[in-house]
């Protein structure tokens, strides 16, 4: 009996995964054109699409999502932020920038592979969308290049450390969406708000997960 064509196995949840990848690709197109605001918006739209595909898949199921997700995430949250930073800072001779961006890409892919091999109700290591938001926001605000390079290295290692990060769900997801949409305006203070709120998640996420885990174990 012939196998069903892969196109007919696509589900509603998979459409958000595809959108994630397309947003990442188009973000790179706009980066090449020097239209950084539109590129920044598309990276944030990819973050929202990534969140939606997880929500829809958990509710309705999906067949190809677990295979496609890591490819879309690689484009949108590993490659696009690196290219974004490279164009903003225009540092073709900064070898340390090359090294930090390369490690960010590699460790981001390792995080995604580890996630799909060890699926849990939480993330092991900092999720790539959070890393992408931090790098893109700092680049958009044109932080000092050496601070950005340090954050490139730091976020890369946090992505592969055995730290447990919670999913953004319920009212937290509503707040996160509002902040992301506000940041899409390109207003520096609102982009800074997104950067600060994401940084809080980076710092307090593992602590929150640990507390919730202890509460559940006592029940």
C-alpha cells in the first residue's frame, strides 16, 4: 500500500510551524535590504507563531511539527538574529563577533536537538526564542558591541546548561504577547521593556520551575 504523501500529513498546528520558518526567512530578506525595523517585527512574529504551534499541537495534535519545528526555529531564532546583529554593527573584521555568533548558532541547534530528544513539560536550557529576543533587541537598540558579544556567549551556554525553564502559558502568555506587540512599534522604550522582561525570564525562570516542581511533589 503506497504511503500517504507528506503534504497530506500537514495539520493545522504545522501551519504555525511553517509560518515561523517563513517569518525567519523573510526577516533575513529584510535584513539584506537594510530594513531592520521590518526584520525585527518578523523575528517577533516568528516567536508568536512558535508559541501558537505548541499551544495548538498540544490541544489538537500534529504529525510533522516535531520534525519541522527545529528547522524553523534554527532559521528564525539562530540564524536570523546573528545576521541581524552582523548588519547592524557592520563589523566584518571582528573575529570575536564571528566566534560568538557561531557558538550561538551551534549551541542553539544543540538545544533544539536536545529538546526533541528529551521532551518534557518544561525546557532544558534557555529556549531559543528567548535568546533570539535578547540578541535582536540589544542589536536593535545598538548596545555596545562588546556587551553584545558577551551576551552572545552567555546566552549560548545557558541554552545548553541543565537549567529548567517554564513554558509561558495562561495569563503570562497574554502579558508576553502584549509586550511583544508593543515592541513591534520600534519605540526604543518598548523594545527595552521587551528586553528587560525577557531578561527577567532568563534569570528567574529556573527558580520558578524549581518552586512549582517542589509544590507538585508535595501534593
